[in-house]
C-alpha cells in the first residue's frame, strides 16, 4: 500500500496474538523518523503493526531540516538494513572542531582518537535522506500497515487492550491493540491524553537554521563554536553546502532573521570565520525556540513514549534525534524479546524495562547539553577561566578527550543489539 493510498476499511496483516479481539499487536502514532525507525526495527518480529501519520508532508521536510547522525544511530540503521540506501545522500564528517569564541585553543576530535572502524566520526543528513528510505522499507514490510494521512481521535485503555479511534478519509474506525506507542512529537496528544506530566523549561534562546554554500571546501569538518549568546554549529552537507544552527537570545534571533540577506550574511561571516571564504545563503532562514523537557514517565500499562514525545534537549551537540533513534531501537528490542518469550508486550512489567534503560541515559544527555549551554553562554570571568581550562585539558588529556567524544557520538551507555557490530 502506498503512503497516500487509503483503504476503505483496515485489513490488518496476520495477527500473532492468541487472544481474540486484537486488530494489531502494536499501534505507533507518528510516522516521522523515530516512529518509522521503530516499525522498521520490528520488521522481522512477527508482530502486526499499524503506523499512523497525520501529515503527508512533514514540516521538517518543508523547512529542509538537517541533523547530525551519530555513530550509534548509523549502526542502528545498518542493523535495520537501510544504511546503504541512506549513505549516498548524506555527508560524512571526519573531524569536529570545538572552540570558545575567540579563544585560540581549539579542541580537535578526529577518527584517530577512537577505534570507530570507519573513517568517519559521524554524518549529516537532511530530513528527506532519512525519511524516504525508512518509508520505503516500512511500506514493503508484510507485517506493517502504514496509514497516511490519518489521525487518532481518542484512545481508551482497558485491562488487556487499547481502543484507538482513528479518522481515515473523514470516517472514524476503531482499532484494538495490545500496545500504543506515542512517537507524535514534543506536543504529543497521546502523552497529554494519558495524563503524563513533564518537567523542564524553555530557554532564553532561539535557534536560527539556514543552508549556506562557502567559497572553499568544508573539508568534511563539523564545527561547534561557543559564543556568549549561545552555541553556533556548522554541519557539512553534500554539494559543499553547510547547515548552520545559530543560537541567540530570542530578541537577537528575531532581529537577525529580520535582516536582509546581505546584512544577515555580514553578521553570519563574523561568527562563521574566514576559513571557508565568502558565503552564499541558500534558501530561507527559519527560527525555533529551544526547550528542555523530560516526561515524568516513559510508560504506562499498554503505552510507551519515544523520541520527542518523551524528551527534548538543547540542540548543542546535535543530540535530539539521535536520542529518539536509540529509544526506538531499545523499545523494539524489549518488546520483540518479550514477544518471543510469550509475554504480553503491553504489560507494565515489560515496558518498565524500556523506561529503566532509556530514561536515565536520556536524562544524562539532557543534563550534559544544558550544562554546556549554560557554562559557555555567558561572559562571567571565573566561568570563562574554568571552561577554557577545561578545553585546554581536553585537548591534552587523551582519556578526557576520548570520554567526551564517545559521549557525543553515542558510544557511552547501553548499546541496543541493532547497533552492535
């Protein structure tokens, strides 16, 4: 079934449960990268899956969103079997330069620092480069029904079942499932309907994102430059393009977006540096507010949260999407193992294994990105001295440098089976 073709009535693939009354073992709400990754990771699980996506074209595609894809995420995609389809359309970076404003001591992370088994430290992918191969794979999975566009109207939990009312082509239908997974973003309606509270805050900063083409080659190098107003990242893309992520206080960010292209490029060049020559602005600029959020719970009986539905972090270090990909791989592993052992995948005892695995690891990254932003986004003299001493030590103490690098690219913490090589 194509992504836009709508059935008159849902006819699920063979259901594996021995209890009558289920239409699907698993319903995933949200057909973005994280929801698709979860469905793809379960392609050989024997579970019958319904994946529901409300929009044919996502806002991320419309805005040309791009992401750093960390080493562990690449390995997960390789384990799923789609990395060869993704790789030709993304950029590889072989080194990362970390610096503090105009401080001359730059921390250089390179593949030689760790045994990566690849010549790259990481990758940068536009949204479509990840989304389309995942869609193609899931569309051809015999155990997955993909509905797009469709939306969830209501959900109702009973002891052994979740009733999911969905609207397809203007008509409502009721689906019965063992487990409901919310992959529907930071404003998750599924999370809100379940009454799961969140903790966190909106930062004093917003992010400006844009594509540029430098005069000289980007040399497959990623940059993270810290300024008093906030982090400034340069990510290499195919075609000698770069994606900039410019963090600044709200009013400053709004003022920058209001500038003409020529004025904006003049301001951008001051932050960007002269190492790549003259810059050309490609397309529109977009702005979004930055927030940190952690859900009080990742699971309830017959419900699990993944990706932005469970957590949000500051974009410094490009951690956000990568955390969601790890969530999907971890949840897939937990429920597939439970299913193989004859357990009910919607039981809280099963789902708690996922929460114990991912909640603490995500919280550690949320705390790490928050600390980075706060320590570097100020001009308080004692803090400046301490952070620059930290950069000096990181460049010269191998153990400290390796720890920081492994944390950044996802090689710290528990590795899902899909990501093991």
